[in-house]
């Protein structure tokens, strides 16, 4: 791969991050289109119990500009290929992906915890992200029994350890250091949320989300595998 990447494990889930800051695409054009839409309605298609702007179920709304993602497709193709190459496979498989959404938030906005049903893996591209201002994506431990147990019976250890993937088993939540143009891949069932943007700056945080579908190769289907 032409990109820097790292695979980590949190709560037993693989989380893969590749940085594409060296890639060329129509960044200014995409951001300008999203900012135009945000000005029209800062809470477009907001999730339940959330306060955010997105296009997810509102993509056909003619009142907003359609985002031209075409320049990103070669980048997402290579990033997804690199993600799957990081696994040790017994046999190859086919896959496809669809760009599902963009999400834009400013000060005072947030996104409630959720998963991405219907796909197999998801990826988040941090298109516009300032680490000193913008909140990181928070992943939720699916096994809440262990953090509760450690809180009740071994709080000394739980409070003593520094946040790290190796001790994520006893943590309720975990977040990764994030910089602009990171693309983070994770299984679709790994619950996550974006906390309230509290910093005084009103700088916009923008992510693009795509979902990935794994399928058998056609020749394997014919052979009955």
C-alpha cells in the first residue's frame, strides 16, 4: 500500500486505520458542497437522540447539493484492499462498498451511539478533523459485564491502568488517536458514537461513511462452497 496503516484490536474487534493525507482528490469541492448543505439546515436528517447534519436518508432531497464523491473512489478502493490484505485468509473473497453518508457537526452537536446494520464492515473517513477541537469517535464495549465487575471488585486496577487496547476489556469505552484523513475500518456491529463538541471553536467536523459487503467469489458459489 502507498498509505501508512495500523491494525489494532479493541474489545476483541479488529480496528484498522489507514491515513490517506498524501492522496489527491477534490477536497475543497467536497467540503464546499457539504458546507453549503449545512448552512441550509444544520440538523438535516439528524439521527434520533442526536444533533447532527447528514444526508443518510435524505440523499434524494433536491433542496440540497448532491455530493460528488467520484475523486474519492480510487482512494477508498485502495484503502479497502489494504484493509482486507491485513487479514490472514484461507481463501480469497469478493467485496463491494457503498458510500452511505456524510456527517457534519459543529459546536454543541453530537451523534448518539449506533451500529451499521445490513453490511459486514464500516469505514469512517475523517475528511475535516482538528484533533485539538473535534471529538474522536468513541467505541462501546459490547461486554459491559467486565467493566462493571472491575469497577465493583477491582477498581484499583481499573483506575491505575492507562487507556490502551490491551486493557480495553475492563473499560466501558475506547477511542483512538485520530488525525485528518484517517480512514478507520471496523466490524459493522461495533457500537460507536460521537460525543458533544464542547470546544469554543465552531470549526466544522466532517466525516464520510462507507459500508462494506463481503461475498463469495462466483467460482466458489458454482462449486457449492
